[in-house]
């Protein structure tokens, strides 16, 4: 296994919880494929939006994957960007 992704749902909001790719396998499109697969599974369930509390170091990836800024979340590490992906 070189990567994984998980999601959760609470109060009608679906969140990308975990997205990890082994450092030796990064920059090969694996994270993009993981997000695409989650979007496909959610689409089949009728979900139209996937949100994430983004690590500031990963903003470029999330934007390239189609996520847009939608707010700020308070975390134990301080404020973090909230982003959303429209699922079509």
C-alpha cells in the first residue's frame, strides 16, 4: 500500500478525513486518484460536496484537485483553511 484516503459524514457534511501518500510515491497522481475515487463513491450516494480542513502545506494540491476555499476552521493547531469540492 502506498496511500490511503478516508471520509466521514456528520450533520450532513462529508469531510475528507485522511489523505496520505508514502513520500517515496508522491507526485505520481496517487493522491489525485484517491480523491477522484472518493468523489466517485460519494457521487453514487448522491453527495454533491466534499469538504476538507486543509493542511496549509497542501493548499496547492487541493486547489489543483478542484477544491475551493469555503471558510476557516479552528483546530488544536490554530486556524486552518476549509475547502470544498463540488461533486458532479
